[in-house]
C-alpha cells in the first residue's frame, strides 16, 4: 500500500530502507501474539516495557490552566495522552492531529507507521508529510490522503484527496470529497492565510538517539534491545520444546510403524495390542529425559537484566530482583537512572503539550473556534508530582541553596516553584516584574 500512497501523493518517502524495516519490527514486536516453533512472544516484553514506562510517566501528572480555552485543550489532550505516549515509545514518534470544532478541539493520534515523511528541514523537523485515514461505509473502503506542506515562511498548505475501493488493502479510484459527509467541507487544496509554523501535526518523539541509521528519525524506546527481546522469544520457544521433549517416549524400530496418507509415522494397530505385562519383557524401551528448565530460566533473567541496562530501567522492573545477589550501590544506581529515563519522557510529553497549545492557538483563530486565542507560555502549569520519582521539596531546597551561594539565578528558582517559563531574558524579566519588583534588570 505504501507504494500506492506515494504514487497518489506524487512524492517519495525520505525514510531509509533500514529505518522502514526497523519501524516494522518495532510494531511487530509490540502487537505480535502468535508464536511458532522458533519464537514464543508470550512474555510480551515490548508491551511490558511500554506499559510500565507510561504508568510511571503519568503516575502523578496534573496541570493548572489560566483560562477556559487552554483548559479545554488540556482536557482534550488528556484523553489521548497515554495512547500518544505509548505509540511514541513503540514507533519512536507519533503525531497529534488537532481537529477543530465549533466549541473547541479534539485530537486523533497518527502512529509513525501511518505517516509518510516527504521532507525535513536542517533541524530534522518535518516540513512535508502525508497521512492516510481509512473509513468503512456501506461495504466500501474510503481512504482520505492528506498531504501537509510548510514553506520556508511557515505557511501551511493542505491537500486532500479521497479514494474508494472494495478492499482494505486497496486504494481504488479517486472520488469527490463530498462522497462522505464528514469530508464535504474539506477543500482539495488550501493555504492558511497566516503562518502556522509547522505542518499542523504535533510531534511526540522519543529523546532516544537514533541507533538504526543515524538519521533525524526518532527510534523506539526498545530499539537498542530488539535483539535481546527476540532472544527471549527464542529462549521461550526452546524451553517449551524442552518440556515437550521431556515427555516419556516409547522407542521402537521403524518397521513396527506404518505411514498414514500424509506420510506421518503412526502406530499399526495390527502390531500394537494392549498387554498387562511388564513392557520390558516384550522389547519396548521407555525414554524419560531430564528436564533442563533451570538453565533456560537463568538465561531469561540474564536477558531481562540486559534489557533493563540498555533502556535505563531500574533493576527488577522486568527481571526478578532477587534472582541474584545485588549490592545496595547497584540497586540505588539503577533507580537513579530509571528516574532520569522517566523524566526524559515526561519532558517529551510536556514539549508536545506546549506545541499543541501554540498550534491550536493559531488554528483556533483561523478556524474561528469559540474563545480561541494564542495561549501564553505561562497560561498552563504542568506538574509531575512529588515522591514517586523524585522528592520535589528536596529539589527546591537544593535550588534555593544554589541561589544563596550565587550559583543559580533567583528567577530560575522562582520559575521552577511557580511553574513559569524562565529560559529567555524576556521570561525572566516577567518573573522579576511579577515576583521581584525591586530586582535589578538583567543585562
């Protein structure tokens, strides 16, 4: 289907073949449920990694908003936050697509494997992207192809084309957008009269360095652990075979059996009859091998601990923490690394939230959404809680001591305490104006 999409879009995907294979593998590991003789995915390691990280990220998440429009956006984002972060962890990146309505916005999540990247700027930001949305109606499959392109000035152009087919894996023939009621108001091509500054899709991308091809594409949280995950699946299949082979077997010569219609060896009922005597007296040997499940279980624990090390998870999150003796230093160090890992993904979501507020502020005015306006940076304060991942009070005390020692600007401390942005000179000037009226202006 991807080839048909690219032909319809009239553009080629810039994603490397190596990355395409990696993305396919990441989603396969996450969604695969059925195994075979070589691999048994019943441990669902990829699913477990993603689920545990997402639960930790949002364990104490909260926010405060300054106005009704911002509050409505945050409520709409909260409905998709876990789905978006999960898909970002799996595919490396996903996209939040804002859909304007009369009274506000709602969001849909576009996974990485449903988006085709046609262009990026020198910072790796997507400037040209195509997405496909499939709708089934009256036994017909309708596919809306949407291409979003941002020019060098930040102006966004959207092109829409609708196709209809009889099958899910077919693009079919192009039809009018009005063929579906929900698309009848869409324009075939439209350029916004004000610069949006993006393709209108909010990227949620992992902060993990690309270990596949070194490109600007984001990678899965378990990209570096794919080989280990597959090794666990093979280990499980081998252990299953160990139990299967561990069943007692009766060994006889081949001439005492016959082949069925499918060529399989089966018992010949004219040869084998039931006897109450000792089997050894009629030349039959019982084979009962010793099971070696301990070796397989030890290898599984070693692989799980290796995954924890590669991803930056605390010891025992996947493995059995009591499987081997651990020093207090090792346990503490893995806990600290895990905290940093979770904080990275919390920042990932907060960055996406900030961008969503900015984009929807612009689009809201252009679409004439009720009450829409550009959202100030300090209009929403995001909090990640206290106590589960880090002690917020200890962080405040450390920052305060740094202020007192002259190592940290007081504006940055107050910005942290009150949830106000403080990265730019203008932001720190606002903190001084609101909270430090007697402070000297920054030079």
